[in-house]
C-alpha cells in the first residue's frame, strides 16, 4: 500500500480592502469571470466569489447575509464576551480561594 504524502497547507494570506475591491471590479467587467480573474491573479476562485458576494451584500444588491459592518460588530462582541467570561472565571476561582482561606 502506498503512503500518501500530505500536502502542506498554503500559508494564509491577507489582502487589503482596496485590493479586494479592485478584484471585484475586475470580475464585474464584461467578459470576465471569477475563475478567470482568480487564475490571472493567483487567487482561489472561492475567495474571489466570496469577495464579490460580500461586496454585493454591502452595496445592498443582495440580502442573504450580514454586511461587513455587522460582521465586524459580531467579531467585536464575541471578543468582548470571551474576555468577560475569562474575567468571571478568574473571579470565581478567587472567591473559592478566599472562601477556603477564611475557614
């Protein structure tokens, strides 16, 4: 039986909002497809399609998902909730510690 070599994952890249907007504009040009633009720029077709979809949602042309502003707010609220839970857990441990010490 052959051993299958695992592919190394592609390093995660990040792109500026300006770059994404330029890519979306390229996709919207007549005769251009998301796949074609992705190949030209060395991007994944999935990413290009997602950027185009998000741009349509943000512009109000689609309503099947949250806007970028809503996504940012949800991320901020998740972080805030995580920090509040950590603080609560620390306080619980402190109360338990001091309760044992005072007996």
